[in-house]
């Protein structure tokens, strides 16, 4: 078959602006793009100035000569793909598509590119109205300038006749997320103030994992509970040091503790969408990355559980200490309520650190406790064991144990996990157990004062029953008196 003629393909110039606009979800991304162009050009200093009437991005990078300017305005240039490393600092170049400059006209009527390289200096004016004229040529006016030796090499892009306004705080946020501020020899200022990368205070978890496509590196930070926030939630996923998006990697099912997860992960092999706001989710690279992050987040959740347990143990220990101090005071005021007899003259009660009956940890990090086998009781003490109570042979590593000493005797108090369906509290010998899984305990433990009062109620209940387990009514009256005296003002 023979071709008789050819048909030309014509593209309206105005479509370039439309395409550029649609490549970016927000116009403010254009400033980030200009700063990253400076980074690709080996700039060490980029100064961004934002006012109501203009935006200026000035860098001290390599600058452009005539050939560089021609390359700069090639639509969809492959230059950075063919030369992925910058010549001086060997940086991984960020830009890919070369159409961002056309998108700038979605926020302004005109932008000027002033550049200098060696003894060559020029300024190109891109006017939206002139460019969009239907009878206009596909050319941009360029003015040759006298080189400014004091200024040196570099490029300045100025957006003027603004059609959209950018708040400096929003620009700063975009620069922090979308530019490689942690790179060496690279400083960015906004209206004269240096823009610094984000940092988090908390428990850091660094990681380095390998995939078939490249390494996955980063650091997850578990914020203190007091610093938990839904603002900026998730982990920043970065490609070439630039945040593409935030992801939770399943942490959204963790409940409120997900608000404590922050950090960043770098995976330069991920395929990025044209507007750099997402990834090709169906690509094998992303699937390998996501599988790796599932493993990392599993480790993070384990650490979070341990940290949460430590915090809860500290809170439980504080509440138990205070409750025992108050109960000791109440027993001193009511010595006849003590199941251990009166305190001998010259001796005093108090709170011990760990229970005297605790034995070394057993297998799996659990502790064993003998409920009263080594307790030395005075002759007057008549402590009877209550019937039908569970037998506790092992404690979990989260157990909190304190001893209330009353003269030469006393009781051991143990806070541990016995299941939501387990008893609220119970005693074995001279050991009182409190179930931290019980729904009522969980409710009262949320605040310090109710937590202390709840523990005092349970402990005085058990102490009163130890005095005379056969008379619950009298035990209840003794408990009420002990509680009143425990919390009465000194």
C-alpha cells in the first residue's frame, strides 16, 4: 500500500498551559518545583521571596547559556532522565517532565527567567496573553544582558501579575515536605529566613530493608502520648528526598495510638505519577515496597506496645504507692481494723518496693509469686484464707508489685492482667491481686485521682475481709471507715 500524502499534527499553544495546570493538584506546588530545579542545577543557596504581587526564586546554581535555555524550554525534555546525576555534587536529579514552567501561568500572568553562566547572561519573558494569541508564533522573546560578575552564575525565576495568592506559611510547609532540605550543601530561605527540615522528638526506630528494586530506608518516630496529633498524620514517603505522599501502612486500624506515628521512608525506585502526588500502585516496585513497610510497621507496633506498657506500669505504680500510703495512714488511725494486729511501740508501717514473696522470673520472662509462704506473722494475727479464689502461679512481665508493711507483717499488692472476664480483685494468703484488664479498672485508670481511689477501694475491701471473712457486713463497715480516713484532709 502506497501513502499518497501526509497530515500535519497541530497542537494549540494554549493547551500547554492547560496541561501544565492539570499536572499539579495545587498551584503552590510550582514553587516547590522551581526550588527543585535549582537543586538539580547544583545550587547551594536558593532564596524564595513571596509577596502579594510576586514570587521570586533565586539560586546560585550552574545557570544556563543559550543551549541551556533552549533545552529549558523543550516541552517534555528527557535531559534529566538521560543525565540523572548533577555534574558537580552528583545529586539525584528530581525533575522529570520539564512542563512545570508552563504550569506557572496558572498562578500568574507572566514569568521571567533571568540566567547567567560565565560571560553569558539573558532574560526570557513568558507572557500568558502573548503566548495564548491564536496567531502568535511558538517563540518567546529573549533579551541578552550584560553579565553581572558580582552576581555570578545562577538563575532567577520571577512570577508577576499574580492571579493566585500564596501564604508564606503554606509555602514553607510545601518546601519542608517537597524539597531535599537535608541534602548537604543545600540551603533554602523563605523571605530571608532559613527553611529547616522537620524533626520529631520521641522514640526513634531506624530501619534499612532491601528489595529486588532497591533499598528502603528511613526512621519511624513514636511520639510521646502528650504530643499525639492528627495533624500531619502518617509516614512521609520520599523519592529522591522529596515527599510524595503520607501513608499509614495499616496503622489506621490501631485506634488512637496511630496519632503517635510519624517519620519518613525513602525509596528512590518507586514510580511517581506526573504530578508527583502519588505512585503507580499496581507496579511491582510499589508492591515490593508496600510489603516491606508492612513488616516494618509490625515491628513499630511491637515497640509501641512495649512503650505503652511501660507508661501504664509507671502510672499504675504511682497510683498504687499513693493508695498504700493512704491506707497505711487509715490503719494507723484504726489499729483494731488491722488483720495483722497492732503495731508494736517504736515501730512503724510503710511501703516496700517489690513484694518480699516475689521469686525470680520464670520461663518467658514471667514472675512467680508464693502467696504468703514466707510471711512471718505475729502470734496475734489470725489471717484466714478465703475459699474459692483462683490460684496464681505466674505473673506477667507487666505485673506491678508493692508491699504494705504494718509492723513486722503486712500484705503484698499485685496489679496484673487476669483477663476482662476475670475477677476485679481477689486475695490469696496475704497477697491481694487487682485485675488490670477488668473494665472498671480500665475506666478508672484513665485519670490519676480516680485511679488511686479505685485501688484504695479494692485494697481496703480485701483488708477488711482478711480481718473477719465470715462477717461481710462488718467488713463493709470497716472498709467504709478506712476509706474515709484514707482520704480525709490531714
